C-alpha cells in the first residue's frame, strides 16, 4: 500500500503532465493566430458576414409568414 508521500508525488506528476500539455496547446494556439494569412482571414470573415445577414433576412421573412400564406 503506497504511503501518503507517494500518492502526493503521483498527484504532482499528473498535474505537471497536464500543465505541460496545456502549455503545448496554448503555444500552438498562439502560433496559429500569429501565422494566420490576413487576406484569407478577411475573406472568411466577409463570407461569414454575408451568411449571417442572409440567415437574419430569412428569419425575418419567416416571422412575417401567416397561416393564409400557406393555404
């Protein structure tokens, strides 16, 4: 049966592994942002804005539909 010190040591080692994984993830996340192609990012943003605008217009049209419109 492991003593308390061994249990605490394993807990600390597990925490160190999780922290190292988090550091790796955050480092890669930041690198992806810094290395982003600005032209491509702007293009995608504009496409998303057009799609969002179209969906809002469609929702507005659906909100105005009444039962006689279906008949």
